[in-house]
């Protein structure tokens, strides 16, 4: 759940930045470009946060068993 929230915050940040830039350039292109970049960045941050919270294996035992 925390990974989803972190990804959503990043996505909304990118979209917000695109909206701010739209007022400067009078074009919807910044919103579209930053929204697409925000989707990727949000997914990436979500995966990183999920992996950090979930943690690794206990002492790397799975790697030693193989």
C-alpha cells in the first residue's frame, strides 16, 4: 500500500509541474510529456519503496542454498 501511495505522489508531482509549465508556454505538451514521465517515475518509486519495506531474505540464506 505504501508503494502505491509513493508512486501516486510522484505521478501527481509530475502532473502538477506540467500544469505549471502549461501556463508559461500556452501548450498542453508539457502536461502530456510529464504525465508519461510521471507514470514511469511513479512506477519505479513504487517498486523501490515496496522492495525496501518488504526487505530481502534473512541473511541471504536462499542464495547460499543454491
